[in-house]
């Protein structure tokens, strides 16, 4: 495939990230790029891997497993599950992903913990918060978060890393609210270091508020082919 457009998009994205990091007075190594590869063919993932990208996010388990098989020769790929998680998919996610950004119920965390093999490193987990209180979005409520965080942090074979949110379009203050909620959990004794927030259209606001992972699809791969 012709990788020139991909290289150009990656270069423009890195310029945006660096500018946002500088404007926020942060270090570049504090912000990590998660390439959202849902609906993208394996060859596009391979092409971006060749340009240095190692972390990829997938929303659909079956699509992700097929892609992982096609790319099994790339041993240092790290796969993140970022979509809504169903109970009947937790075993596959526990076996084939390193990160899950979208845990919003204790039962899901319990199943992931039970189904994670002992020979694998702990599964890195973020709790998804419905930060804008949208009926159409997954995520625990802000009120439910403290109890959920305490329960998930106690589970074996999981490591609770932080919070994830998908705010309503234009709700840029949601990033600051999520960061404040994480700060409260840290003050209560939780060892959290990760905020998964920000996408192609709002990464600057997310970085300014303290994003650790920005989840980028179209700015890297171009318009998604459904």
C-alpha cells in the first residue's frame, strides 16, 4: 500500500500533540498515542507499526482477534480494548489484550480478573465514567465511581490504572472534571496514573487537562470506512 498519506497524517498529528504538550507546560513523554484501528485493515496497522506506532485500540472483539492473528509476527504490538464490554466477551479480552479502558461495572472486572491467566502480566484497567451523563453512552456514574474503583483495585490479576471518558461533543470541561475525580481518588489512597481521554477533534483540550492516553483514529488513518 502507499504509505505516504499515512506518514503525512502521522507527522501532522505529532505536530499537534507536541504543540498541545508545550502549551500545557507538560513533557512529551507524559502523553501517549493510542491508534484507534477499528474498521481498519490489518495492513494499515502494519503500515503504522512500520512508522513506529506500537499501541493500538480496538472496539470489537472478533474484529480485533482476526487482526491480531494476521499480525502475530509483530511481537511487540500492544492491544488495548476500548469499546463497550459485554459479559460474553470478557474471556477473549482477558486472554488477548494488555489494556481495557472501558470497565464500567464490577461484574465485568470480576470476570476479567477470574479469566486472566496467571502466566500473563496483570491486565491494565481503566474505569469508564459517563462524564457527560449521556443516556447513549456507557460508563459508570460519577456517584458510583469511588465504590467501583475501590472494588476493582482489590481484584487479583488486574491493575487499576485510572479513568476513561468519552465526553459529549464540545464538552471540553469534562476533561477537567475527570481529572479532578481522579485526583480525589488518589487523595483517598488509590494509586492511579492514567487518564484516557481525547480524540482527533479535541486532543488539545484533553492534553491541557492532563490526558495520559489520547485515542486517535481519523487523524491517523483518515476517514473511517464503515
